[in-house]
């Protein structure tokens, strides 16, 4: 990481971002937040400064990534998010201590944009020092109150405490930002859920706290995860190999359900005779071994390959090698990979109920959306597309500059 020793104090207004997700020289985690931060800087006159957490025993330093200054501050969480929120005051104190050292003039801050529920408490703490600031809280999950995380999340006192902490916190947020309509619905309807919500573990937890008061949400908007079209775009295709290529990018977790795509591939080969096929998976995680074992046992090694994670800057090249992108994930607030692939000229197939399905109009829906875990249906859809190669059309812009410019106008309108 490139260390930075000074923070220029110009006369411009500041836009502060507090996020657990931001890349560094050693980690690629959070590239979509980086793209969002860059778009905010491009489409406004704000000086954007990022704050990210580190462990208490790590060295607190400042680094620069892609022209954005990132200040690290110590933060603690309870093991397995047990009674999550109980350390909000402690973490707010540590954040403010780091903030004051930066020399950023508080009177020149207009917005503090926090990502995920816990970090909203830090933005609220900063506003207490400078009441003119507007606090934004962005929700990246269909579980905006974060009641699913942790081994003891189902224990009623823990579940109730965590939910209540966020209900109270959310009422102090000026503007809530959701990455899709289903996330926004789950935010407003809590402790009920969107009519489209069908994730059983989430619904079961809501039933247990159904008597809890709903939060009073001041304002909220939907901001889809846009794509930087300077990073993701169609490339001139090399001479074809004759293979039909499918790609999938995700950590190997149960919810990502890569096994459904593997079984669909098996059916394409055995039942549809589509043998000129290559499926590549990028990612790592606890379900990877299970998937590899299935591929070996089914004799699919020549058709399916597994690759490690790649730098976000290399994904454009990867997408451009594909004919189709498929991610069978059953619980996505949005899913940046879908629109990244589309921006590269590659259509995507997606499981029903996910945030990015909101980009598909009714006439398009049945071509690209399949039922959860239904590898028979997915195989049929892939085979149809491989034969017909029809185009995919989205009904909402995926251009991050367009989306962020509109977003900045929305929050300014709220501010006035």
C-alpha cells in the first residue's frame, strides 16, 4: 500500500464514505464500492474520502488506491456477530478519533455514506458532532437488518437484540439506499418481507420477531449497482474455437448453488448432445471441493474448469471469452456480475427472485430466468440459447455514471 502522509485541506465540500468493502494493494475485495466512489468523484465536485476498518492490533495508516485516499480505523465486532451492535459506541469513538487526526474540516462535509448496517452508527456519530451532515446508509443484502449472520443468530434474545438495535439506528438515518427493489421492500416492511421474498431461513427469523415495531424510515431510494463502461465493454472477438463457453463468478458457498450449473452442464452433454461446451468457474470457498468431486465422478473434467479469483481489472477480458454468463445463486440483493457480463456483450441467465431480475422486462423474463435449483429447466434454456443466439435487452440503464449522476441529484433534492 502506498502511504500518504498529508490530507490537503481545500475549500471543496467533502463526501465521506465508510465501508468494510474496499480494495487495497493486497486485496481485491469491494471493487464495486471503488467503482461507485470513483463515479461519485467524476460526477460531482465533492472531494471523496474513504474510511475502512482494520483490526485493533493492525497498524492504522493511510493508503491510496486508484487515486482514492483510504483511512484505516480500528474496529471490533463480537464473535459470530453475537449481540451485534453492542459495540457501536466503542467503534464510533475509535472512528471519530481517526477522523479528527485526518484534518478534514467537518463543516465542509455534506454527506457521510455508510455501507451496511453497523457502519451507519459511525455516520450517526459523526453527525452528532456536525449536525448539518446528512447520513446515507446503503444496504447490499436482502437482509438489511442483518439478522441472518452468525452461529447464534436464531437464539431469540440475540435475534431480538440485533434487530432492535438496527430498528433504532435506522430511524436516525437521513436517506437509506437499497441496491434493488426487493431490498428496499424488505427494509420498509420489516419485520415482514417483500411478497417476492422466498428465502426460508430469513422468513423464519422474521416470524419469530413479528411483534417488533417497524422502523420509521425517513427517506429511501433504489440505487442499482452500475457498471463502469470504461472497464467493462465488448472486445473484438478472436477467431472462434467452436466451443460454446459459459462462465460463472462467485465464491463457492451453498447460496451460490454452482452445483445446479454443473448438473445442467451434465444434462446438456448427456441428454442434448451439446458436447462442444466449456464451463469455467472463478472463485473459492467451502463448496469448491464438493463441486470438484462431482465433476470428477461424473466424468466432466474435460468440459468444466475451476480457476482462482482474478483481479477485477482482468474480468473484462474473461467476460469477453464467453457466450453466456450463468450464476444460479438463490439469494442475491443484486449481483454486479450479471450487468458486468452484459456490458461486455454477454447475456446472462439468473435464478428467479434475485435483484438483477428487475432489469428484465416481462417479454424477456422467460428467456433468461430459471427456477431455483432446477437444473433441468436451466439446461433447456441454455440449449435453446445455444441454438438460437437471441439478444438480451435490459429495461434499466446499467451505466454507473448515469445511475450515480441521477442518485446525486436525488439526494441533493432531499437535502434542500
